[in-house]
């Protein structure tokens, strides 16, 4: 491991990261589709620093769905702050470095569900942080699916970590597939569009659908009723809360490293 790699890992831990790993940009450039490669976000990227924060297990004990949902926006904020600090350190060391946001903004015109500029999950796999499970979530040996990750691209030649070899899903486990309210998960993979319709039912998708219903309603009374039902209030709250997902059942039920 190079000195700079060790310094970056120490910095990440000092900043409060629960997980840190380094991925080779060459590996990710060869795996990711065009437009979503490190090279597309920072030409000359040599390495990707992956940072992870664990979720609180206790949020899954709460019967209040808002407790679990808002934890996402809290973790994204912390991850973005850490990513910025790591990129600043690398820039001051003489290299280019850009943090890729852990959540939004993303290009909403990509037609295959929600696609970030870089897949943090796949970067984390290449950085040795874990494996993709049947839920299509990143599973880590330490925290299972209860983790959020982000990435920093850099032209610094950092030493990549070794990928986790063993699959983390128990052979017979189908808990996430059975729990998915959208029927979006199968043994073949994830139907992202079906997932988004449930996971973001109170975000832009929910707003547009409700606006369509209001426009199509026959009477003024019906339009008024739709404008004041729960949907638009939930959309408003989601936007104020930083756009957290409305469904995390696949995270909740996953037994890997959960307590
Ligand atoms: S987030 Fe919800 S809808 Fe999407 S795959 Fe997971 S369980 Fe299914
Ligand atoms: S719930 Fe089971 S099958 Fe789904 S990702 Fe977790 S371990 Fe794998």
C-alpha cells in the first residue's frame, strides 16, 4: 500500500467513515456502461475512494416509517461532507479529485429507472467493501445491507484493495424477494422501474401521477379532494426532508450482519 493510500484511509477513519476501500478506475471503466464510468466523470481517474457509513440498527425497531426514511438523508449528508474532505486532501496533495454525490443530483432523463453518474454499489464491490446480493443492494460483511456508500474519483495512483471473494447471500435465502411490495425483485434481478414506482411514490413520480389524476378528474370537487388528500402532503414532506426513499423493505429484512 502506498503512503498516500494509507493517509487517505486514515483520513477517512478520522472523518468518521465506518468503511473505506480503494477501487481501480481501470476495472470500473471496463465494467460500467458509457456515461457512468469514472472516466466520464473525471478524465484521467486512476482510483476511486469508496467511503461507507453504517445505518443504525435501531431504526429498524421503530414502528414509525419516518425514522428509517430520514436516516437516509442524514447519512447522505455526512457521506457528502466526508467525500468533499477527502477530495480536498487529494487536491492539496497535487492530484485532481471529485466527490460524486451519494444521492442527487442525477440525470433524470436516463430511461432505465434511477441511474447515478457512477454506481457507488459497484465501486464499493471493486473496492473490496462487499458483494451485490439478490436484493441488488450492496451487502457488506460488517453491516450487511444496512450501509450507505459514496465515491471520490482521483487521478492519484492509489493502491486498490482486493475484492471480497465469497457470496454473502445464504444459498436458500429469498427474504428480500418475498418482502418486496412492488414485485420488483426476482432471482433474475431487479426491475428498477417497478421499484422506483413504490420507492419514490411520494417523490417526483408521485407528484406527476397525482397531478395527472387532478387534471383528469371530472368535477371541481373531485379535483379539490385529490389536491388535499395525503399524496401531495407526503410529496411536500419528502422534498423538505431531502427526498428519502419511501420503501426500504429489502434492507429491513436482509439477515446478513443485521442484529
Ligand atoms: S426498495 Fe422496496 S420496492 Fe424497491 S426493491 Fe426494495 S423492497 Fe422492492
Ligand atoms: S434478503 Fe437474503 S437473498 Fe436478499 S440480499 Fe439479503 S441475504 Fe441475499
